[in-house]
């Protein structure tokens, strides 16, 4: 049984990179809990890819782009709040992250006189926060095979967020490009995670002799 658990953890390395719990006590019960919502991860990933493609293909005004990105943030926040962390731990961290994402989305929807810099700041802070969590999680789990996958995602998000939040040279075309690329990259990552967690419980079952 111990060998089976070790094999499962090696296979789950790309999705078990919690920044605040680098050595999670992850077993069959946690695997069942996380695997039960794999469809939601997939749904949010597909939605994010679609949103990213639309963002890159439409001629936006600042107000309409802000509202569209706000809806995307609301969807991401709702998904955080109703799912458990990928390490099977307490849901409080996900709830806090989801409330922050939903708050950012709601602010973009109702903010009066939205300007280009306001939109850039919202997008930048959100993406920088996500990237920082991925980078910290990767370094906290360097003992895990494939930890660099989470690091790579974080290193993609950080410059996107920093560029979005910078005021000099910020144009609607820059914000559209950065937001669209980020949404697509995040969506692809979420789809990969969805198919990983789908088979969590199966990987923890001992193989027949």
C-alpha cells in the first residue's frame, strides 16, 4: 500500500504544490474529495480559454473590456469558493482567494468612470498574485518531481501582471493582449489539472497482483 501511495504522489506532482503546506498528508479520502469536482476545473478552464480567445478577437472599448474581464474574475472566484484545494486540505484558503477574485470582478463591473490604468491595475494585481502563489508553491515543493511545471506557470504570470500594472506606454491593445494571453494560459493549465484530478482516486487504489 505504501508503494501505491508513493506512485500516486509522484503522478500527482504537477497539481500538489501548495505554497503553505509543502508536505501535505494526502490519502485516498482526500483524493476522492478532490476528484469529485474535476468537471468544475475543466469547465472553468474551457470558459477561460473561450474568454481569452474572445478578448483577443474583439475591438474593445475600455468599459466593455473591463466588464468582460470582471465577469471572468467572478467565474474564477466562484470556482475557487466551491472547490477544495488540490492538496485536499481546508477550504478556507480557497474561499478567501475566491472572495478576492469575485470582489475584483464586481469592482470592475460597477466601478464608475473606469479608465485604462484602473483596468490595468486590477488585471495586474490579480495575475501577479496568482503567479506569486505558483512560484512560492513550486519552491516549497522542490522535492516533488515536475515541480518546475508550477514554477513555469508562475514565471509566465508574473511578467504579464507586472506589464499590465505599469503605467508608461499602457494602451488598450496592450491590456487586451496581456489579458487574453493570460486567460488562455490559465485555461489550458486548469484543463490539464482537471484531467489529472479526475484519476486521483484510481491512482491510490492498489494494483492487482
